[in-house]
């Protein structure tokens, strides 16, 4: 069984026991978080009805706060000497999925 959940502005495919990286969640390590399900697949049964999915809870445990990969931003204009360099690292949260509840 797996579910597609909405996490941090994106959708992630998760199953029980998976570890996913989502945008930073303001929660301490060891605390429990819930995600809304968009789709649930249980064998051949696919649930996508919003009324049925409103009762589905995907819970996870916050493992740690981590930094994402570094993104290099370079700007360059030819023949003018214009060069700018900038970097960025997003803050992410590592979450371990513990249960998918409410599926009939």
C-alpha cells in the first residue's frame, strides 16, 4: 500500500517505513506530523474520491532537520565584465512515515 500526499507544496509518494525529505516543518525531532492524502493505492484498489480521502491520515515522525543540495546561481553578461555569483541551500525536514490510517 502506498499513498500520494501533499507535503511542502509538492506531492510525494510514500509507504509505511519510507523516509522522505519535505520543506521545513516547524516541529521538533521526535514529534508526529500528519499529511493530507491525495491518492491511496491498496493493491488493485485505487482511492481518489475527496470524500473518502478526507478520513485518511498519513502520519510520520520527524527525524531531523537537514539542508538540501547547494544551488549555484551565476549571472554573466558578455563583453561587459558583469559577473554575479550567488548560492542557496534550502532547509528541509526528514520525516519517517509510520502509518496510513483510515483506508477501507
